[in-house]
C-alpha cells in the first residue's frame, strides 16, 4: 500500500510503527506558487489590500486534509498576521522566502454578474525574481502541487523533489500563449493537470471538451481536471470521466481564489488519503470524491472576501457540504 | 396510491383488476404544442425540410415511458410518413387536427459552436389559428404537458381536462416578454414549469438561480426545472434542489428539439411511474431520475438531424445511457 517509500522506521518487536509526526511528514504536500496581496472590488464591496496569491489559497484549502509545505517568496512588507494565519493551519513556512522589497500585488474588479474580471494592477515586485528553492526536508515529500507560475519554474521545483508519488499543477492562458513549448515540456512529467474549460480548449485547439481532454492527456498528464466555474467540474482519466454540478451558493461575495481552493481541496484530499498511482490506477470514485472536495473548498472560498472564510472554516463545515453534494446529486 | 381516480373496474372475486388497455388509458399523457416542418443548418450539414415541432419531440421522447396523446394542428401537406413515425411510437393522433393550408414551417442556422442559432424563417401557416380542441377521451387523462405555445392557448387546454394529477409545461422568452400577464395567469395552475436558465432569470428578474427559482415557485409551480444546455439541468422543489451535469456527447449534430426531448423524457417518466402529488410530495430521488431521463432523451436527440435518432432509438439504449449517468456522477 505505497509503504515502500517510507523513511527509516522504528521497530517495536517485529512490527514496524510510525509516530504521528512521521506519518504527517510522509503525507506532506509541497505547494509552490504566489503569495501576494490583492485589491479586489466586487458588487458586494471593495478591499484595497488583503492576503492573496495562488499558493496561499491552495495551501489553506489543502490544510484541512493533509500537512502542507509552502514554497513562495514575499517582500519585507509581508505582515505577521498573515504569517500567523498560515501557521494557524499548521502550514510549514520554512520554504516561504522573505527578501527585501515589496510582496507581489494584484488588483482587479469584477463585472456585475461576477463571471468576468478586469485586472487593474499587476506589480510583480519580489515575485519577478522568484527562483523557488526547496528546503531539504521538502525534497522527499510524496505530493507536489505546482501552482500557476512560469512553466520553467514549475519544472525546477519538480526536479528538486525525488520519488514523488503524485505531481500535478495548474497553468493559465498567458503561459499557454507565450511559453507553450516550455509548458508542454513541463506538464509531460505531471500526473494531472487542473485548468478551466477555456484553457483546455486553448491548450488543445479543440472545442469539444472530451476530445480536448484526450489530446491533453496525450501530452503527459493521465488525469485532467476541468473547472467550469458555476457549472461545476469534470475529471477525465484513461477509463472514463466524472462530472459534478456546481454548488448553488446563497451569496457569491468574491470569486478570487476559488479555482486555487478547488486545487487545494482536490490535491489535499488525495494526499490525505495517501494515494499512490504506483500501486495501479487511482480508484475512479476516489478521484470523484477529490473533485467534490475541490468543489466544496472552492464554494466556501467565495462566501467571504479573500481568505476570510478560512478564518472560521472547520473540517466539520467541509464534511457537511460534501454530504450536501451527495444529497443534491443523488437520483 | 392514486387509484381513487380509476375508471370503473372489472372485479374478479374480491380483487379489482385492470386490463393492460385500461392501465395505458389511465396513464396517458396529453401533449399540446406545435407539429411543424423545420429547415436546419448546423456545421455538420443542412436539411431543407424535415419533421419538427415541440409537440413532436416531446411526444416521441415521452413515448418510451408512457402512452401519449397529441394535440396539434397540421396542414394538408403533412406527409403520411410523418404520421407513420408518430404512430409507430403508439402515439394517439386523434387530437392531431388537419386543416386546409400549410403546416407551420421554421428554419434556422446554428453558430459554429452550436450554442446559439439564428431564425431564418417563421411561417406560422395553419398554426396561426390553432385553437386546441381535445377529443373526449383525452379529457380525463391524468398527465398533461403544455408545450411552448401562447399562454392563453395553454390555459384553454388545461381547462378542457378534469381531475389532472400532474400538469406542467414550457414557455419561452417571447411569451415572458409580450404576454407576461397571461403567462402568470396560466402557470399559477401548473405543478411544474420547465424553462432554461435565461428564461428563469427573465421571468423572475433575478440573476441568482436559487433566488430566481424561489420567486418563480411563488408564482404557482411548486417544481421548477431549469435546463442549462451542455451544463445539464437543475430541479427546484420546496424542500431543496437537484442538479445533474450534462452528458458529454461524442458528436453534437443538431441541437434542435433537445429541450423538448428533455421535457418529454422528464414528464414521460413521471407519468409512466404513475406519480400522484395528491398522495403527498413527489419523492426527491424520483424527481431526480426524471431529470436524468430528460437529460438522456435530450442527449440522444442531438446525435442525429431532427427526429432521426428516434427512428432507431430503443428503451434499452435509454436505460444504458441512464446507467452511464450513474457511472459518471458517482463518487
């Protein structure tokens, strides 16, 4: 059951055992991506500056399922209260590099129906020179999620880890457009790719999602997850597909980070379950549950501005919403 | 068990029994709407004239689940082969009025992605004076589906039937726009309304589907089904909602009639199951299965031009695809 890559063990009599700390280390998920400050305006309000960034959302969402180790860079303006929030979720911050300068800043404004947004400011700041370096104790971790950064940087992270069980990541239209060759060279090593429907069509050049998925899976990732916003998500694997409708939120306050929270919930759940593709194809229903947990985390993210929902969110809330998904999809 | 409205019965000893013919009559579904000729162009081809019309698609789809009685009008150009197709599905055509003149003709052209279409021709012809009159043996039927026609005409059909168990129907943006008062007066008597997401937003004036559903249900129909095209469908009832993603078709040839086939599959299944809201709220899972059967029929409809898929479609095909829905939504 995937124990072949266990670290040296203690023995008690003839039975090997692991301390809780060992197990947590064993199951850790390494997350790389941006940690940023965001300014966001939606029809429900406006916040000039708050914690954001893909790696932040992914890590917070995944932290409900597994132990997370973050790799990112921030400036010397990064606030202690934001460190504290991440630390409160037991996220390992030894890979959060702090350098002189300002933290990446992004600002955007959503359309009235919140299906689209306009970017107002992108100040890369210290993120412009981000060169992810993994602390030694990150390098033997079995789970790696490569958040949406330049594909060569994603690849440099992948090459720093050894014996990964499951590696996957995200990308965006910008990289598909301007760094296509690098992107293809990067994702060919991944177990899964997680993008939205527009990106899937752009990457494959095909409009039909099933045919797009087939073409993308031939590029390397044997599993493709396609996020469809309010319409839910699909997962394609060599033996079929899974689809789940979107959750009907009472109130959508701020969609920022929802896709990243989906990624965190998806990958965090798989890591927490200790899946190991080396033992054969991952069970289709388990992949389905990962997509539903992704959807659950994405839905919670939208209920408050920025990362605010994570200040009160509990595992019990998550499990209750998971059961709600069962109820409203059962027939 | 809804048997209170059974017709006079034969008795064998002390146990009442019904012949198959009695049961079929009892469970009949009356469908009113257009029977037409269509000209359709999609990226996959062009057909100048073929059988179409909402009542045609609804009746064909429903005929796999229950006995259907059609109410419509055609001109003297209506071809015997088209009569034969409907009759081959055991659809009662005694309410298909034939008058001098031409059958309703509609022509349209789809956009390359088939998410939209342009209407090229609308010749109402004999349909302009359609005044639905139900044959006597239609008037005591328990199930009625009012296809998309002028709301006052829908209401005149409703008033011709007595003791209906379940009555529902469809409408469109045109009637919401130009005959809103009549529409509201009509749907207040319905058990369910079946529309698409754009129409739900237009009718309610609300963007949020859940809030739109709440407002529409307050207009009368206790159940609201919202079709979302390739994204599937939702059903709202007083105690919650159900959602199913869309089926991933290998090839979408012609979406014409898909929404009507959804309606036929949905209503046909409920009629075939003999549901009777007089006995209490309809089981939520049964409503869910009706939505899935609707989705199944809608998906088959798109696989060939016009009604062509119904020339070969079997109940076994339908049940297999229903099981496919179970497989790709299970987690």
